[in-house]
C-alpha cells in the first residue's frame, strides 16, 4: 500500500490496538498493524470482523489506509519511523506483570537490519515501573528510542476514549521522541487534552496511580454506602452531597457494585507490589482491595435478607460493567454465584455471547434470559 500519508506501525492489533490503528487511519495516517494470528489478520483484511465494541466495525469497514499483516519483514523493512506496541502484559500471581510479549517484540527490532534513521518505539501496554528504562538499555548504540505511552480507556468506550482523552501521558525517551508522540495525538484527538510529558518511570507510576485512585474512590463510596445502609440512612443522597464538593467531584462516587474488570484490580495490586519491592508500601492499595472484598460480603448478606428464599433475584448483566461482554473479576458475577450456590433462584439477563460463556462454565446454576437491545 503506497500513499503520501505519514506511515505508522501498530504492533498488536487486538481490541485496543485495532481501535488505535483505525482511529489513526480515520484522521489520515497510513497504518500497518501487525498480529501473529494469521486467521485474525485475514478477517481484518476481508473486513468481516464481528465485535461488540462500539464504532469499531464501521471504522474497519471504512478504513482507507489501514493494512493488517502477520509479516514482520513488511514492518521492519518499511519506512515507518514510529511504532506503537500494544501487546498483552498479563498479571502474574505475585501482582506484577508478565512482560514476555513486549520483550519478544523489542527483540525483533533489536535484531533487525538497522536503518539510517531513528525509529521511535512506543510501549502502550501497562508495565511494572522501571521496566521501560531497563528495556531501553538494550537499544544503546542503535537507532531507536523507547518511550512509554499508556492509554486510559474503558471497554465499551475505547474508540471514544482515544478520540477524547482527558490526558495524554508520555514517558519520553527524549524530547524528539516526546514531540513525535505528541504530534500523533494532536492529529488524532478531537479536542484539546492535557499533555503530560515526563520520564518513563514517572509515567509508569502515573498509569498505576491513576487507576488506583479510582479504585480508592469506588471503595470509599461503597464503604459509606454500606455504613449508611446499616443504620438506615440514605446512601445515594449522602454520596451526592459529598460529590457536590468540587474538591471531590461525583464521578466514580456512586453506591453500587465493587470494581472489577481487566484493569482496575490488577493495576491496584501492581502498584502495591511495586511499593513493597522498593520498600515504600502503598497501604491504600491493600486497603482498597480489602474494602472491595468486604463490600461484596456485605452485599451478599443484604440480598439474603432482602429477598425471600422463594423469590427470583434478577441480574441485568453480570459482566463487570454494563455495555461489555467481559466477566473478568466481575463483582456482579461473583455475587450472583454466591447467591445461586446458597440455593437462591438467580436469573441472569445478558447478551447471547455472555449467556453462552456462563452456560459453558456454570451450566444450569443460573436461569437465563436474553438481553434485548
């Protein structure tokens, strides 16, 4: 694909990377996206992808200068000067992250024939603070920079979050790399976000700290809500009043289910682990997790008291939040499981794909009804 457009590489075009690549295409970049799964690449090439993520399928169908490939040589022998790396960093049992997929990508660049111009490598996946500095050392003497640029997105609103970010966090290798990354976002963002440029390790800490503040706020709201419920007060009115204080704000300050999903729990644990590893324990990290667990216990007891034994309990979705199909660390699902295992009749109203997954894992533990659009 030859165009006069500026060429960008995206390594890892799963849901996050694909949304990013297609948002870049939509504002006029030529984008080559690489994925190891050749079957998936063929689906992208034929534009037959099916996804629940809003706007993703239309973006793919209307893409003009996006190319999917599994061929590393096509990427490494191209004229691309900036590569965004969006591969997985799964959580480890100790709370850290598994960086092996990032390492494998960086090894490809390290061992590739070198070009006569500098290439900027930009790690977008969440990493343990200090990882990017360590990884950058492997490129000393080579024509590469390595920077860190995580995104703050939520499943179900990825495309929108990328187009309208509150902040763009750039852990820059140097000013030139930071300028190159910022230029991409200035073209892609449809408003004027705050650009936060700093060292790599500062940005790595910032990513974790941001999500951990949100988990703290959610847990605080649920703690106050549980207290109010216990004594017969009004949780929603109390929290609305607290959130009316401009120093606090009302976002993420609602009484409801605890936090879950693929980001908040693991980032919270990772910050706690990093603090312990460097001898500076982040007490709020552990406390927030404990509050989340106790809130689930409180909700379970409340449901047992609220619903008679023969009354059906209805869950309008058990995904970690409405509008997604993700069950990972879902507090709603855990509550539904506890109730069903306690002998209560639980009806799950959800999307067909979610129901199918639940039936595969739990059989007829629940009753099911399809969620109507």
